[in-house]
C-alpha cells in the first residue's frame, strides 16, 4: 500500500499569530493531536479531520487513486473504492479498512458507461447514507497516437472516461450534497492539459476540458454549498507514468528534470492536496485548478 503520513488524521493550520508557536505545533502534529487556542497562540485553527464524512474515489484500486483513498481514510473518512472489477474493489477496500480502521466499501463501476454510474451512487448511499466528497480520478491515457492516426473510437473512449465520467458522477452526487448542506468534488486533471504535444492530443484535450468543466460546476453549484476544484498532477509515479517510462525510456528523467524540484514525486505526495480540498480547511476554495507539479508552471 502507498504510505499514509502519520499526521494526516489531524493537521493544524495556524494563522500568522501562531508563528512563534510553530515548534510546538509541529510536535503536536507529529503525535496526531490538534493544538488549541491557548497553546498555539493563534485566533483561528482548522483541523483537517474527515471523521464522519464519506468519500467516493473512482479509479481507486491502484496508483494515485488508491493513494488518495488511503489518505482520505487515514484522515477519518469512510471511503468507497471503485474501479471496473468488483473483486479487486473489495480486496482493496478490505486492505484500506485494515490499515486505517475506518469503513471502506468496494463498488465496481465503469464510469465511461453513462447508464452504469447511477448504480455506483445508489450503492454508496445504501452503504453509508451520505456522500460528502467525490474524487473523480478514473482516467486513461492509451498508447501514443498521432493526430493523423487517431480514430473516432479511440478519441471517444478517452473522452468518455476522462470527461464524461466526471460529468455523470458529479451531476448525480451534487444534488445529494446540496440536500446534506454541501460537499466537495475534486476532479483529477493533469499538467498535460497545459503542455500539448505529439501523441497525447486526445488525453491533453480531455484534461483541458475537465478543467473548464470544473469551473462551470463550481459556478453552477456554489449556491448549493458544493465546492468543485481540480488537481493537475505533474510527474508522479503511478501505473500510468510507469507505462510512459516503458514506452518512452527516460521519461522520468526528462519530466523530473523539467520541474523546479528536479525530481519525480512519489505516489503518496498527492494525498495532502486532496485531503485539504476535501475538508473544511479549504472552505473558501472553489473553481480552481491546483498544480501538484514540483514547480512546473502553466504556459
């Protein structure tokens, strides 16, 4: 399993008045406790504790999706593990539950099938009775195909998973969140949305469209108390990037070298951003694409 930071359950965020107490705050975070107003010297504190919340993470039996599901569970949220194979979903859910001590349920769904998604949402509601967080992570990036070679079938396959899946899942979950008083949707895009190149036109276009869709969702559903954000990962180790390294030897070296930090991220480094966006610490954050890219810049 991807490592979950020990301090992910309770994280205190200090305002400027708490600078003098940073040493004690770090110590408290390391032990999993949250500092109170008397000990930290600040007048505002947010605790990233997702206890009592429920999150659906699509495409979560491996790679970044699994890491995010583990991180959300580590922060206290009940989680729905979802991908296309039911047996694998159940296996991963059992492992996440054993590792974190929270409830995890496996529910298979092919998000590219428009008519299959309602069953995922219905089963999640049957299992938990609520949905507070939705992470639209399921995505595909098939073998590179030039614009001259790509056919309509491949183009539609990529868009059905990367764009239509998040749309369908979100349009079903957002009304549930509205009735509950609000919620958070996180769409996993890609830095590839900003860096078009040969062989990845369909993938990049689908992720660019997802970022635009994120902003439309955020604007439409803000009055419902539903926040919608995107995360665009840069070079992070996952099954997808492992495939890129096999197909294009040196991919990790080149992509990591292009970042300010001169490295490729480990899979678990996606956990912090998604846990932040899932919780109340990001209560005034919506309609934004958050780069997790080691300093790669848009444009």
